């Protein structure tokens, strides 16, 4: 995979803070992002909590 198109998504964790800091790397496509000034936020599966959590873009 090309490194310049990868972005790092970091988990906020659940209400108790479990699963915080878990990382996903996804490919970035400018056409999929609706507002370029906002950070990308996706729901991904967290294996530590066994639930889907919000992951936000981190530099």
C-alpha cells in the first residue's frame, strides 16, 4: 500500500474508557470525504470491547 494515502484512525474507547487508543489504518480518498475541513470519523470493530466504536482521524 502507498504510505501517502494511509490515514490513522484512533479509538476514543467506550463509556468506561476500555479500548481507548486502538488503531486502524485505512486508505484515504478525497472524493469520499464530504467536508475537507473536518476529520474523518468511522465506526469500526474493536476486538478488546467486542463492539463497534467511533474512530477518528489522527495525524
